[in-house]
C-alpha cells in the first residue's frame, strides 16, 4: 500500500493521487467502553473486578479470547467487501504500560495492532491509530478510562511526559509502515483552553518528527472535537484536523424528514449542522476528517423500529453531505451489543442472557448518559440538585454567572454515573463465576466473533451506497 501524506491541503499517496479515507471506527477492542459491550465501569476498574471475582486463570482466558475474536482476518474481509478503506482503531495506553511502572512498555504491546496492520495490508484497508485513553485522562469521561473526576493530563506534567514517551514508542515501531495512514494523537481532548491544547500538540508533533516519522498527524479540536481556532499555527504541513459530528437528528429522530426536538429536520438541516461544526476547516480549506458520528438504535437488531429506520435515513444524508464536501470519515462503531454497531451480538447468546439484569439496572438508572440521551433516572435527580444550588445562589447572592450546565455534565456523567457503574463492576464479573475457563471462552466467542454476530443489514446498505 502506498504511503499517504498531505499534498496541497489534500490527503494523497506518493504518486500525488488524492485519496479519500472512508470507513469505520474499531471501538471497544483495545479500549473497552462499557455500554458498547455490556461492561460496567471504566476498563481499568472492570479488569480489576474480573481478577477479583474470577481469579487470574479465568480472567486471562476471558480477556485473551475477547481480544482474539473481536477483530480478525474475517472482519477485514467483510469490511473490505463493503468498500471500507480505513479503520480508526481506538487504543488505551494501559495496553502498553502499567501506571505503577511508567515508561516500562509491555513486550507484547503491539501484538494485536501488528495483526491488524498485516490484515489491512492484505485487504487494502488503511489504519489510523487513535490514542483514545491517555495517562491521567485527556478528559474526565469514562471512555478515556478515567475515574478521577478530573482530566489530570492537563494538571500534571508527568502525565504529559508519559504521553510524549508513549507516542515516541509507538512511532518508533510504525515509522516506516505504509498501512498506517496516520496517528490520531488524542481522542476528544478537554483542555483548559486552546492554548494548552496547542502547546501540547506542538510538543507531540516535535517529538514524533524528531524520530523521522512522516505519517499524517490528525489533530482533534478541543471540547470533544468542536473548537479549533488557533490550531493551524504549526509549521508542520503534514497535519489534518478531526471533528466529531454527533447530532440530535441521527441520535433522537422519530421520523425523517420530520419534526425532531421541536423543529423540522431534513437534508438541509443536516448540511447546516455539518457546516457549523466544520466551519473552521472549511473556511481555511484544510484537510478535514469526521472521525466520529453515529446512529443510536433502541430496538432489537432483528426487528428495527420505525425510529431506527428514520435515523438511518438521516445518517445516509449525513454521509452524502460528508462526501459532497470531500470529507474523510469513520463511522462509530463496528461491533457492540446492539446500540450502535454495524454488527452486534446475537440477542439470544449466552453472554447477553447473563448480563441482562445488569443492563436493565443501567437503563433504569440512566447510567449511560449518551445512550439514554441524559433523560430520566439519576440524571433527573442531578438536574434537580443543581437547580436547587442555582436557586440558592441567585436568592442569596444575586449571581447568575456560574456555568451550571458544565456542572450537570461533570456530576452526572462522571461523579455519579461512572462511580456507580464502577462500584457495580464486581457484579458484572460475578455473573460468570460459575463458569469454567473453557465455558467462558466459548461464551465470549459466541458473543463477539463475526461468524456468530448479527449484521445490521439496513446500515450495511447505507454504507455501501456512500463508501
């Protein structure tokens, strides 16, 4: 495969031919996210709970089987058949080093990524390495494997130095690998301001280029890929910019075109939202990649609802708009247990049967805010608590300047929802306590190996028509 770089503000191969990277994200493989695969809590907490409840032997079988079957040669063959030419693989720093032994990298840290690279070469699929969880946490959210309530990456220099060292470790391994399209340096950063983000990106860029690596570096905007102003002040020309394009239509629509959230929405609405989100790149004619976006499904994958079909229709328009504006894009996400994935675990499999009671608790309490759209459950109580705080401040101090919306997000998503799921993580591990190692391996394979999973045919059709 030909190496890619930025030429005349476009992604092109070494012959100068323009290349459009369009494909899918591989979430929850090397960075586990609890609502995608039924886990509870952050990856580190969940892994600890498995060892405590199942012991070392069964936990190693559980995790090894999961990693072995989640992304295989068969998955590459299937995705290539749809027309996918890029995968964005989310990676957790914990797959390279232990927090208690920083800068000491595991000898097998590249094992699964190297397999993916070889399959990418065989099937003509480029790979973008996405550092999804950084030491200390680049944001306060659980999908960054962060249970501290704070994005400590921005408060402790050692976490920044560890991140720089880790990227140097990664690029030393893949410096000359042409299957790697580039590096997504940091998923959804939430830095104190753009100056902090700019300065840290500058350090990462310098460290990578100092090693002679010329891969494309993808820079995500601040505040989860939304704010970019000032991020073009770099001398390096081999940079592209990545926004995340989740919107209320693909996540919440009942009909499409139709009324959603009190307003009429259609393709014009979708185009307007795209242009707003990506205005900074469009105005400067910069290479732009829509790194994440998705549709949420609320019905059984075997029996999609009218709402599911409507959201798919809006997604199709979203992809057409991306293509119209010559965007690179990767849909979130490939595999899950039925909420977003292109393929999902069979609803009748043993794994989903066992975790069903815990999934019901999570939905009843709204412990996954993104999936439950921040309605009901504990979120309703959080809103009430913050409203009481705001009312008291307004009554006794006559102040209305505090950002209570941000407090609702941080309290609801992290302080409460994440902490409760972390506390419940041992219950997740315990549902497998009566199983032998062989039974666990069979169960995990049945749940996450492509041959046993269910393909979302309507989403396949959308992708085939737009890739």
